[in-house]
């Protein structure tokens, strides 16, 4: 759930996450999804060539270029795949004012793919907010 102050509340694995990073992650996912329906962003020179030449591996990230985005995601994925569950839990337990979400998204993806990683991360996770 997005709030009016550019923070969001999200849940995954029966756990709640809150902050600016959740807002930015949800916005990134939503915008990227919507771009799947926008031909100008999916095809090279769509106006004159139509659907003939798709853009390879299109990734939208605010004002960053595609190459910069790929680099950020690659670094986040490498770091997330090599960190301990304790490190991952500390990263997810960040200050709600934190805006960077790429590492957290990769941690959540790793948690989705590995119960052996997810369970100890959740055991060490301490929300940075009070209910």
C-alpha cells in the first residue's frame, strides 16, 4: 500500500516492510510492468518501423540509462547472492527513510527462491518501525 508521503507498506512472506525504499521498489515494478504495453519503449523507432525491431532487455529505471540500470542490478544481485541471512536481515531492517531498493529487491528475490535462505533472514529481521 502506497501512502501520500512517498512511503509504502508492503508484505511478503507474512512479514511487513515499510519505508521510502518500498515505495520506490513498487513504483519501479509498476512502471516497468506498464512499459510492457507501450510500443515506443519496446521497439526501436516504433513510429516509422513498427514492431519489426524490439529493444533487447529493456529495463526502465527513472532517469538512469539502460546500461547504468543493468550495472546497478547486476551488482545488487551479486551482493544479495553472497550475503549471509544476518546481513540480509540487517539490510531489510533499514531506516524507513532509506530510498535505495535494488539490493533489497534482490534479497527478496533470493528469499523467494530459497526457503533455506528465507527462514533465517526472517528470524533475524527486525522492522524499523513500530506498529
